[in-house]
């Protein structure tokens, strides 16, 4: 499958469409559809899926950009190494770190088809991130069609309904060689996937235990905390690993100015619940504009909750009725306990999610799996 994209020199836009690649050619990368019926990989144990690369999908999407050509036609090709020079700009341990990524999921729905969730929002965030990192944005229609092509070519890696999902990782990297500080001369847009289960080891609905981090900050005002840039994530590994060694699931970071307000967890947004009021830190440039966060804000309001985007102090969080986190990987996850300066506040009984968390998790996942109707355009089917 091939796609047309954006010419960066003229700014002209081409339709992101299939460029003459037949369904038969696409299926050459996958044995997912046989006799008109979708097949799943017989070698994958769907009941023991974790969150990792053990069951990486067999094909990936790759497209390249240069100033002379703009975005070239992308292709589906076997999953494998990308060729990079040591002088590549990309954040794979090389040089100046021009790299952003997304996280998405494809799943089998209650209607027996494969669907993705709000890909337009990921495309929008991906485009905004590219601008912030001085990279050529991938046109939204090209992005969405590329995602669909990866799902279609790896449909056999989509777990049976209720067993997990095909996690998708779109990447945009400065892959052109450069020595002096500056934007890369060329870029690569790639998407790969893997069959996954729950993000946290305890399981999808098992509450997690968080600890407040006070030594380091995830982001600072005027920085790029609101961008899903590769460089935002490696700095959290030190504190995250220390927290896990101490028995916690993850850490929650505070604002860099006052060390007073919650920002977010290493890889997800956070909410505080008091009665029928949901509060979550505002998008002030230091917090990632999560697609799941946005969806929960909308669903909670529709279900009669008062939804407020405002700073939440640690003290307020410790006194809340309930806390939960949101993200593509974690979905909606109950916080079992929060520890701050040695004081531990327990919110739920062991292995029991909070009632509001469970309500919103169910509401969201029912929509994502087409077990319930949701807002128009949220669930997008993938044609095989």
C-alpha cells in the first residue's frame, strides 16, 4: 500500500489514497484473510499477552521526506531494521533528538470487525508535535490511511475480542545526517505494531500504587512537556525504576515552579474524584494532551459529572475520594494508593478498582469495542 503526502516546499496537499496496490498485494504481507474470513495467529497465546514486543507484527509502514521531494509514497514492508547513519539526527541515542511518536490500538469489536479509536486526534497531536520539533508534519489523511494500512496488513495480530489489542507505534524521526545543530535534511515516518494485553503487570483493572516524585520534574513551563517527543520519556526512567524497586507501580510528577501541583504520571494523565466532580491538571504546555484524557472528559460530562480542568495540589489529591489515570496503553486505571513523603493514602481495597474508575472505564471500552454507541466519528473501522 502506498500513500501520497505533503510537498513541504510548496505546501500543496495531495490526497492520501491507495496508489494502485491491490488487496491481493496487500495480503501478501499477511495470511490474515483466508476465504473471506479473518484468521488470527495460531502461535500466539492470547490469554497470556503482556505489554511488550514478544508478538511484534510482521509488517510495518515506512515513508520518507526530503526538501526536494516532500513526503514520498509510503510502503508496507516486512518488519525489520531501519538503516541509520551515526550522524542521524534522530533520538535513537544519536545527536540532537528530533523524534516524536504516538500510541494507538486496533481491536476486534462486538460487530466482528477491526476498529481504531479517534485516529484523527492522534494525527492532530502528531502534526502539532512535528511543528514543535521543527519537522515536516505528516498530513492528517496520510497519517490515518497509513495506520489503517498497518492494521490491515497485520490483521492476524489483532487479538480475538476481549483478549487485547494490536498496539500501534507511529514514529517521525530526523534520519538525515547532520553535524551542526539544526533540523535534519530528511525524515522517516514509520509505523509498527505488536499484539498486547494490559500495560501494568497486575492486569487491566488492578489498581496501581503511585508515589509522588519530588527530586526530578518531567517538564517545565516553556519546554516541550506537551509534545509526545522521545526525549520526554527517557528522563523518567531513573525515577520510575527506583519506584518499581521500592514496590510502586509508577511515579506522579509535580509542577516545576512550586512542587505543589500534580502534573502527570510517567506515561499517563491523572484525575482526582470528589463526589460527582472530576478534576484534572490543565493543558498548560507541560502536560500531554492525551486522547483518552480528552475522551474521558467528554464522557464524564455526558454522564452527569462536573468536569474541571484546573491545578490539583498533592494535598487535594491525598484527600480525594478516588484517583485514576488515563492513556492509550493504560486505558482508565484506578489508583489504589498514593504515597507522599512517606505517608500512604489508600483509595481502594486490594485488586478492587474505584467505582468511578470502573464506570468510566466501562463506558469508554464499550464504545471502543462497539458494544455501545458513542459520539460520531470516535470509532473507525478498518477495511481488510
